C-alpha cells in the first residue's frame, strides 16, 4: 500500500483550477487509516462524496470522524434553554428532515442513479453500525450552554488524514463537505504535511484542536454524538442490509464499474472523450491564466511580451497562439527564435509532436537550411502544406540570407516568436528584428537587458510592451514547487583579502580621478576583483559540508560553477563516488542532448554546468541546485531558480544551496561605492531568492547587518 508521500499533493487547491475530488480527496482517502473532518453544515451528501474511495475505506477499516454544524431556529433554541426540548430532539428532527428530502429526491431519479443513491444509504448504515463512521454535532457554547447558532456557528472547515505509515495531513480553508463546495463553488484550502517542518506550527494547531473538540475538552465548543439517531431512526430501514465487508465491497465495485462504463458511453455520444493534445486542440488545454495572456496579446494587435515565470508554460502558450493565428490567417509564415541550439531543437520537436510538419531548422550549414527553407516556402505556396514554420537561433535569423528569403515570397503575413527574448536586442541580433514581422510575441521570465536601460526600452517597444505578467508569487505552489533556500556564508582567505583590498585601492583612485565615472579599464579591474569572490578558496569547505549533509540523497542535482571551478567539482564528486557529467558550450549539440537524456533516466546523479543550462532546458525532475558561482545579473539567477522548480511526480519541494562570500568577516568602518555596488548585487540576489521561499526569515536575519550598510545608498 502506498502512503501520502507517494501522492502528488499540492500545498494549495482552488476548485476553479483543480479537480479537488479527483486530485486530492479521493487519492488521499484511498490510503488513509484515519479521516477526521470539521465542517458546516451537516448534509446527507456526507455519504456520497467518499463514494469513489469507499471500497478502499472499507478494506482498510479507515476510521472516519465528523464534527458538523447544523442550523437551529430561534424557536427551537428557546425551547432547549427553557427545558421544553432537549438538544437531541432538535438534532433528530433536523436530520430526519434532511434525509427525508433525500428520499424524495431518490424517487424521481432514473433506475441507475436511484440504485447508486440507495446503495450509498445502505453503505452509510453499514459504516455507522461497524464503527467506521462516527458523527458528532458541534456547537459554540458558553458555560456549557449552547449559544444561538444563528449568531455563533460551528463553522471551521478542516480535514485531517493519517496513513498507515504515520504520515499526517491537515487541510484547512473554505470548503464544506458538500458536492457544491467541492465541485461548483469557488472554494480553496491549504494543505499542511506532518513531515514538513516549516509548517509544523499550523499543522499541530489544527490537529490538536480536533481531538479537544471531539472529547469536549475545548472551552467554548460542545459536541454531541448522533450515530444512534442516524442508525436507529433515519436509516432504520437500511440497517443490516449488508452482512459483511466482502458483500458491500462486491456491490460497490460493481456499481463503480457500471458508473465508469456509463461515463465512457456518455463521452462517446457527446464527443467529450479523451483527446490527444495537438495544434488544433492545444488552446482548450490551457490554464485560465495562459488564455488570458493570449487574449491580451491578441487585443494588443498581435504584439506584446508575455512575462511568465520559468516553468509556467510559455512554450505551450505560444503553441496555442500559433494555432489561433493560423486559424484566422493561414497565409502566415511563423519565425521562432531562441538563444541556444538546444532550445531550437526542443522547439522543433514540440512543434512536430503537436502535428506541424512543414518545419525548417535554421541552423548548421547555410547551404542546407537555405535549400530547406526555399523548399518549405514553395510547398506552402503550392498548397501542399498548411503552414510554414522556421526555427533558428538569434544568430541565424539575423542573417541577411534568411531575411531576404522570407521577405521575397508570396506569404503575406510574417509572425515572430522570440523565446528568452531578453537576448534579442544584442547589437548583432537586433538586426534580425525587422519591421516585416507584423505580429510579434516575446517570451521571457525576465524581459529586461542587464545594465542596459535604453536597450530594454527599445526592445520592449519593438515587441509592443509587456501585455501580461504571471510571476513566481502566483506560480507557487500551483504550477511550480515550493522551495527551501539555504544560504551558506563564508569569507575570503587572508591572501584573497589582501588581493581584494589592493584592487579596491586602485579602483577607488581611478574612480576619484574620473570624477565618479567608471571607464573600461576600471570596469575590467572591478571584474577581476569580483572573480576573487567567485573563485574563493573558502567556498570548497562549504561545498564539502553540503555534500556531507546530502550524502546518498544527492541525485537530480545541478551544480553551477565557474570555468575555473569545474574540474575541481568533478574531482570532488568522483572521489565521493557520485556519478556526474559536465555540460559546457564546447560540447557538440547531440552530445549535450545525450547527457541530458542520461540524467533524466538517472544514469547521472549530477550535472555540472556553467551558464549553458540557465535557460529553457526542460528537465522537470531536477530537485536541487548548488550554486558555487553566480553573478549579480538578475536574469541569470532568476532563470537558474526556474530550472529546478518545475513540477514532477514525487517531487514535493525543491532546494537551492547558495554559497555566498562577503569580502569581510567584520563590517569595516568605511566601504567605498564599488564595494557597495558589489554588496548590493549579492543582497539583491539573496532577496530575490528568499522572498518566495519556504524559509525567508532564516536567511534574512543573516544578512540584516550587511543590508544596513546600504540604507542610504541608491
């Protein structure tokens, strides 16, 4: 039997975005030993919501406890207070009325549905008589007297589960135990897991309170058992229908099989059966936010930038935009560009998987791709192909030969899709971003150019501005995993510190002589000084400590390092018998693809990389990054984080280990502007990592003293 840790359980559910029964409640109940529930208000639908899990619940002898609220009118409340009626009389009348309305409903159903409902009532009777299900009514009370339920309602919405291995889950939010709440209303709840130390406080509070309520130990809550009322009054005619667990399991299994066949038949009739995602259906499979992005792009005249967090489906969204454009104007040439060959290959494969076949890869030898491109355009012009799509690197689509070919043809509309479009405005590449593209779509999690304000504005203006944003804060935890950010701090060695200080003095003198300006030579000196920190010897002690901590768990891990560090990283991993391989830009494309495939299939535990894996590489199973070397470029570290946060089966959360060197062990009395600039870049990176992490205060407290140096600086 599996347990909760084997399931793919998110931290937050919205029923407008999730199928809560299918994705959460049913899978969890099927492996539960105990299910406890606080809800408002009591409903006979209690018996139907667990129907798909009923066989496993009975097989597992899962113990179910409900505390539910009910509606009591003022007249009945006064009767209780005056002693004219006791509380159980009122509760009995309410429940009989509720179940009576269900009986009337059943009479009007078709035979199939009537059998289902009646069997559930029989099953409910069995669950109560066998002690599997125990129900109590909850009231707000004071001095052991029930308060007016019209003003003081028992209104919590909490679900508690325990599996057979002792794992526990608490889910709390707005969801009642009713079919409408779980399938129709706009409801949400958060999930806390007993094995997640970061949410232990929230978990313990809800877990402990349920038992206090149940045992009437809570100061202001009173609970009253009602199993006898339901068993001996409401379900009296169903009592004893099932004689054994095996009998009810057999009947329930048959009913579930009939139900599955019924749904399958209805789907065939209505055309709603399982569909293969392709170029014609992809839009139907988009999430609401992805459709919103396309709609805003279309309303902006088919121009604009989608600023979407890495891992939220930019490529999938762009595929849908292609389909929409070709439906409205099939005389369109689509040009797609990306910064790296590996990304181009991924685009070509996905386009092919979606059913596009007239695709040209604009890479490699000019003779080959120019011939292929002319041939593809001719096929389209002769009506032998429905589309023409060319995919190439920024370097290739800016070539005069490419631009000349796509300009001189009879295909009227030209559309450009720029992936990781922050690269597009490099001096050489922007020559390929010409006016003949009347439709333009930019894709990036970071649509800015580093240290290039003017270039950023020109680039964004060309594409039509940012028309849609879906950031990391919205993407976690629904679309991306949560993550822990673990910062390891160290200091420069004495020799490194001396070199750092010597360069600082030279840099300060040059800046003063240039009246605060940084010329090219000074910039190179600052770069040289930053490499002292990037390649500091002190990082290796931290690196070893991280490897010691992870031990045998080191798998599905990326290690980012500098070119100077890569050989030592490989040597360290080899000495620990950790199977790893490096990926660098020097390797042929096919070789890099092979390494990634072997990594996906667990042949390699670790990939060691410099910058080659910063963008666009789709390996969702990556669960951890160790950063030995990083720059102050926000584009770089945002992209790196995105690499490891993609959802994957069995991946509960991700980890980022960041080795950080500050120049000083103790803060000096004075630091110059270049020191502050370097410090600011490091702190900006740390702030970006911690703000969406699971443990923000842990790292924030460590850098507070360094942040204080920047209070009055810009």
